[in-house]
C-alpha cells in the first residue's frame, strides 16, 4: 500500500506462502464466481482459514449453491453454522455520510453481486477512534484523513475481506451512473 499502514503487516516468507495458497484456490470449495480483491490481506486470509476452516468452507459453499440474484433480501442463516448471510439491496452514498469502522471479533466478507460498491480503506497512523470500541456491536468508528484513504470499487467479479486490521468505509458513491447495489455481507468469527 502507499506510504502508510492500511492493514496488518507480516514477514516476507509468510506473505509469499499465503499468496501462493491464495492463488492455488485451495480455499474455494468449488466457488469460482469471484476472486479476492487485491486489497485482501493474504496472510490474514490464510491464517484465519486455517484456524476456522469449517466457517470458511460453509461460506464459500453457500455462495456457490445460492442464487444470489433471486434470494430475498434480509438475513439468511447458513445451514450447519452460526454464520448469517445478510443480503442487502442498497445504495451508495456520499463519503461524508458513511462511517468508517473496524471489528475485533468478526471478519467482514463483502461481495457486491449487482452494481458497483466503492470501499474506502483508511490509513492507521493518521486515524483515531471517535469513541471507544462498542463490544456489544463489535465496532469502532474513526476520524480519518480523506486524502490518505484508498478507494477501491467492488464489482461482481471480486470480493473483499476486512479483518480487524482493515479499517474501512462501505457503500461510498462511485463514478458510475447507477448507485444501486446488491451486497452480500457475511461475518466470520475472528480467531486469535
């Protein structure tokens, strides 16, 4: 990432091992609709998948076997797990109206099935919490420097994964004509 800290840092050997694993597709469980976005922290994905394979396998199996265009909006339990897929028909909005966030207990898996969702990833050194971490909601919000924020567009061929070290902003207005989106959000347990 450019001049700053945007995600958890790891040593080069572990990074190479994780990138090889991610490229191998060992995590796919038959799911080929989309690939991880380049911003996904490969080491965190690799380590969290190894620590919690049942949830990750169930997540990708659900994505593979579910018609994500036809399923009703709302919350859908993923059978055999504690995971819940949230299907949201929503709209991107002005950056100023969107909150930055991170989580400590859960990992955000986010996939724009329809439309283009823009994410902001905020730089750690220039950001600070607005108020203390809310344990009940598992969220903390930040004051951040817009000029140091990285913006990426999520389209139906890529998914995003936000680990605790990935401070992010979702549903930011992008450069397309249509700001309507259908987004799948699945919160996976984070394992220490």
